């Protein structure tokens, strides 16, 4: 669909929501999980000073080596009562494992990561960029989903049913969280950067690259996705171009009242101090602001 046709498809239906913040008694270093006011799983971390949760964080890091080539950190943690007891919460893998080449994560690794929990649940990163179902773990009676899922780094297949020793490197997992709980949808994509015996600076560099390339850019806020198919690795990941995929992706987030993606501005009037500054509500200003940025394209 051409852009001028899309711009003509103005729709009504303004939805206003309020933001909420999780806090207190969360495990520092874990990936913090909650359910947003608009019914979507969110990821975050713990502020090391206040101990409160910063929701909306989507890039994390960890280190193999708790045991050889293995770790179960970071884990996942929530506040009490976040999920309904008896429901299942877990992860899916959105693309193949990648390895840092010093400049970017364009290289698919020869290695793979095997996920394990309670000796019965297992999943493996795919060899190509194919959306792959992980597994889900039950929510206990207090509604607090605090789980540490094992991650084992495996080298290439040895041709005899086993795996060779994995190479040292900085590896990238592209994932999402999901649940069986009714009325709650899967999370935005998140990325986990895992270090196998490489200098910390490489992790820092890799983390910065992921933030710069896989998260929305303030210079091009209308570039939101490379696909409208949830099962594409490009779903919810900016691709440097603005097209119909971005329009319909924004429209879906606007309709659900997603503060994370559709709260773009407090004013649709250029020059207003609130222009381009999220204000905690999703309304007509956000819609028309998006249309302006969509028409302008990326710099």
C-alpha cells in the first residue's frame, strides 16, 4: 500500500491509559517481568540504588561459566500476584543465535544454546532465523513467577550425536515472553547478550550496538518494525525504512493503548514543549504525531 493511501486511512477510537511502576523486593540482576496496564507482558531490570523496577528495558546481559559453558542467570522475577496461580509463563526464541564479530551481530553462530528447566523441559535455538517455541513454566500459588532457566552453550555437532566444545565469544539471544493467562499478550522482543570468556568491554560494545540498531530511534520514531508477522524475526524491530508495515504495526499498538509503543508525544503541534515528549497517555495527539513522522520518513 502506498504511503498517500495509508495517510488517507485515518481512524478514530482514542484510548487513554495510565502507566504503572513495579517496585520493591525484586532480585537485582534478574529480568523483571510484569503485566502492563494494556495487558502485555513487559521486561525490565532493578535500579541498583532504589531497588525499584525499571520497566521497558529490553537488552540484558549474562555470563556462561557457572558450570562449564552453562549458567541459569539472569533469571526472571516478578512481584507477588503478578500472574494467576496455575497459569504458565515462558519464552519463545525469535531467531538464530548470533555471535559478535567486533562490529555487529550479522553472523549466525555455529554454536547453539540449549535451554533447560527441571530436567524435563528443553528447547534449542534454531540454526536459521525461524521463530521457535520455547517452553512455559507454571506460576506458583503466590502469583510470583521467579524462575532461573538453564542455558547451555553447545558447539557444532560432532557428527556422532554430540557437540564439540563451543568457541569463546559474545552471543546474542533474540527472545520474547508469553503466557497462557487469558487477556495477556506476549512481550515485545528482548535481547540477551551472553559472554563466553571474552573481555567485558566486548559485552559493553555489543550491548550498545543492539540498543542502537534493534530499539526505536528518536530520530525516526515511525520506524517501528520490519514486518507485521509476529513470527518474523523483524517483528517489532526497526529496519531503517518506513512503510505500510510500520503504519499497521503502530495502529495495532495504538488500538491496544500501548504506552510502550504508541505514547509518542504530548502534543501534535510542532514547537510545543510537549511535542515529541511522551505524556503517559495514548490519544489523538500520538496518532497525528505518528502520521507526521510517517510522512517525513527517516533522515
